[in-house]
C-alpha cells in the first residue's frame, strides 16, 4: 500500500505540463516548454545554488565585502586608527601653538615680562601655596572656618588616641600607573594612563592655589588641603577650576590631556610641608 502511494506520488510530480506562449492577435503558438513539478523544483534549486555561488565570489573577491558588517579590511582599520591618533596629536600641537602665540602677544603688548615665562616645578608651587595661605589674615580666618566645617567630613577622621586627623584620599583619576614615585630620579609623583578626556578629581577638600598653562606640563592645577597637604595635577588638556575656588573631595577639577603622544596621561604629585609623598602609600589607585 505504501509502495503504491509512493509510486503514485512519484508519477504525479513527474507528470509534465505544457507551458505555451500564444500570439494575442492570431492565437498562434510562439513558444512552448514541457515542465513537471520535479523539473521546476530542480531548476529552482540549481538556480539558487548558482546565484549564491556568484554572489559569494562577487562579495569576497571584489571590494564589496568591505561594506559588510564585520568584513572590514584590517589594513584600512589600522590606517583609520593611525590617522585618528595623528589628528589628535595635531590638535594638541595646535593648542600648544595657540597658547604660545597668546604669550607672545602678551609679551609684545607689555602685559608680562619675557623672563617671567618659565617652567613651573613642584617646589615652586609648594612655595607659592604657602605664600597664598599665610600672607593674609583674612585667608587665615577663612582656612580656620573651613577646617571647622570639615571636622565631621568623611575625608578626615580624628583619632582619639593620637589626637591627629587621618585622611581618606580620593583617587585623582581612573587609570593604570605607568611611572611610579622615585625621588632618586626626581620622580616626585606617579603617572596615570587614563582614557582620553577623562575627569581629574580633587583628592581632598581644599582651595585651588595654582591654575595655569606651562610649556613643560601643559595645564597644571594645584590644590592646598589641610595639614599642609598640596596636590598637584599636571598634563591636563583643560582646567575646570580657577585660583581661589573651593573644591570638594572627588569634585572634577580638570580634564586629562596627552603627553608625548600618549593620550590621557595624568601626572599626579602629593606634597606635605614642602616634602613629596609617595601617593601609592596612601591612595588606592
């Protein structure tokens, strides 16, 4: 019975039909072809295979595959990345050139003296910070008031046994340390490799005592904290705070820039009473 049904089905799909094309005016047959269901299926299958093969050859042999997701040319991608880095470097060079021209204009106008444009080192910032904190009686009163307000802040905790405050320092930026603290090599801080245009945060509550552009370290900002702590942030692309502004722990104060072709590198220093401190000993990076 099953064999009979199969034979009947096989005969049915092999049964040929005449497909004719007639002339509409004369009704004469112009063209005809004999087709069965099986032959139609075979023709469609072969046509699909040939079409797929031709499209595959066309896509993988010709440059059309570059427009498909996931099939981009690796060499082209590498060139795009290199050009992006080069464009970023050119932008940074243009910013430096613009800053240089502004200084030259000020020198020509007589606004600043030529010998006053010098590199600013950390020791100089420490001296300037001490002067800014100690020169004015009004500033002393403000500092005292500021410290009174921050007694119960989480960034400083007073120990009952030693009667001294301990501080919880905020991480200046998110990144990996690529250069560590080393006094013998005059490395007074740590260099952090961060993402491009990453936020730089103040490690403690304090007052901005320096915020300016330098030729050696680009945009530099320094914050004076309690107990004669001074934090310095170098190699910034731009600053978010000005001299005299009060900043809170973790508050963004600058945006990282590039240094010697490396995007997003922050150089961070921490000083206390005129002496550099290894930031890795007291800050979790």
